[in-house]
């Protein structure tokens, strides 16, 4: 009795990708085996030691009884040549026979035909029939299942005792390739350890969800073009942080570095005081929903989430499945097949998947894509409820009005650089950005003249006039600006701080949207 594991992993290995069967056969003739079967995922049946040398020529067959906890059973059959001491087994020509047994839930007798091989078995060796639930070269069912296999007779092996063939000389690479491979593996191991050595944890940041310091990442094959450059900000517990910026601002690159998917060229990212590296243990405290999630359409929402959590290998009680589902608010829809879900329900199921284990830091990239207004409002409430318990949410979105309602803090990026960071109220209602109401439209050259005034960082058109951002110098004030506008003959009708995030955003990025 053995298992087909959830997610069909780890799979048994019967061959090496990119290495031809003829080369592997030459290794086999030297008694070198590379096949691996994982404990608990296969059944084996050993013969008695053979009394004389003989050659297998053809397809071995055996009759077996197969029973499965699922409707079908998928097995991978192979015959090994095992040394007398049992320490070495060789899979002739690295051949495997995949078999699907339908209607196996009640048990079924089947005739298994193994791959045809031409292989010499030496005296004292014995044969081993192995039936595995997985194989690296084939797709296996992702649903977990338990198989029970028994033999209904002996393994029948076609032989050709009178056939004798001259061994072809082995090419030179057969002798030096194993040694070269060992040296290369050692070099990769040493350099990998050197690359993954992480800085020591910072106890002072143990309760800080995220701190990014001087983060930079260059474009591939470029020494002076940056996707992200010198970005620094801190996120505290309980915050819902909106990451804003036009296309090409560096938002996605920043998120990918935060999740350990790519390495920064400079700077540092610390999550709860731990430096982020690929595979860093602290990433278990991070949940992410980036560019959508894939689900098995024929399974229910709950079954999809349970299967995903099993694949992580973590204890079931750590999933906090019911709590994540309550926050997502899917209700009775959890029992339905995912193929019946609307786009909004799929998005919320993806959010629930990201929240499994109730991670302390939740990262959501465009979570409201494809949602209608009621669904967007529900997603907003999901994020607010999640952060209310002392956890932290980072959301990247282009819906500025929605960000203004759901986020407590903002980070605005443009062309890879940090433009401004702080509470939403401070950025939206900051005194350094003014809305100048105009009685009539003005030409572009006049807008440029306003942008060139002392104390002005930028000036862009708005629906009601001009958005003017002050640069914080001694000349930057509404009192100094108004006479300058009158001097330029602007038809000023009103002046005051603006109150919309959209206006603030356009002002901060200079009105660009590319």
C-alpha cells in the first residue's frame, strides 16, 4: 500500500532532463543508476537471485490486482537490476511504463506490460518490480490517493540466452563527465551558500513589518538605467499601504524584490527585522496575490484552498482556513465548483488563498481587477478587516478613488524613484499642493511660466484650473505665489489646498501617465 501525494510531488526520478537515453544506457552498463523512488510512494517486489547470467530481450509482463481510493489509479511500472548486496539498482535504458487503471476503486486485475529492453543480468543479481505513483517525466493526478497493489503471478521475463553482442567502446566523456559534474556541483554549492548568506536579524525592527532602505534595481544589460533607484520607506503594523505610480514607475519590480523573486542590485529589504533573500524563512509570514491565482475548476473553493495548503507541507491547523474564509466572505459559494464562480468570487478566493495561515504581511497587486462596483466595495472591506487585527496590507492599484477610501498610508513612485510617502490625509490635504481656480482656460506657455516661478516644483492642468506643487523653499507659500500669478495676468478666481487623491497624484508625478 502506498500514496499518491497531494500535488503529485515530489515525483520519482527515472531520467535526467536533457540527457539522451543512449547515454544513460551507457551509464547503466557501468552499473551506475540514477533512478529515485520516494518512500511511501511506491511498492516493490523482489525476485530470488538469478543462478546464471542471462539477457532480457523484450517486454516483461506481470498480472497484478490494483485497488485505489479514487476512481482511477495511475502507476509507473519499471524493472530494476539489483546488485547482490542490494545497495545498487540500475533501471535498464531508464525506461518506465505509465499505466492508467480505470474503475480501480473496487479493485481490478490488470495485465502490466513493461518497456521492451535489451539488458544483461549477471549471476547473483535479482530483479525488482517497482510500481510508483509519480514520475518526473509524466503528469500525475494532483488529487491525493491511496493505492494497494498485489501480484497475481510471477514476473514473466523474455530472455535470449544464446545472444552475445560485442560491447561498443565507451566514449571518453563517460570517464571524465562524472568527475566534472562533481566539481561543478561543489562549485555551485559553495557559491550558492556565499550568495544566500543573509545579514544578521535586526532586533530593533522585530516588530516592524517592512523597512526598505536605498533599494535599487537596474534593467537587464544596463549599467545606468534603473527600474527602481534609491527607494526607502517603512510600513508599520495595522497600516493599509497603497503603492501608487504610473506604468513603469517600478511598483511591480519593488514587489517582486520584496517577495524574494528577484535580487536587488543595491539596498536592503527587511521584513520583521529579517533580511529578504530567496527562500528566506521570514517569507512564511508573507502572503501574496500577484497577477491572479490559478485554481482547479472542477474542485470547490474549499477543496482548492485545502489542496494548496497541503502543498506547502505545513500542519493543517496552521492554515486558519475558517478565519481566512470569514474575512473573504464567500459564504455558501465555497461548496461550489470554482468553474461556476464569477470574476469577483475568484478574486476573493485568491485573496483567501493569500490569507491562509493569516500572514502578518499581505501583499495584493491589483486585487480589484475585473470587479464591478459592489465587488470593489466588498474587497475594500476585506482589506480593512484584515488590517484591523494588527496585521499589515500593501496594495498596488490604479483605482485612486478606491485607494483613497481603503488605504491609511501611501507610497508614490515615478520613474523608479520615491516621490512621496506618508498618511493619505497628509498627502491629499498637504499644504504644499494648491488648487488655483481659473475664470478661463490659459495657453500652455503660460502654464510653463507658472511652473518656472520661484518656490514652484510643478504646475499641471486640472478640471478646475491648475494644480501647483510648492517646492518647500522659503519662496514656497500661497502668500508669495498669488502676486506672481497676478503679475503673469492669470485669471485667478480662487486658491486653496486641494482635497482629491487624483489631483495630488497627478501633481506629484508631474501630470505624466506613461
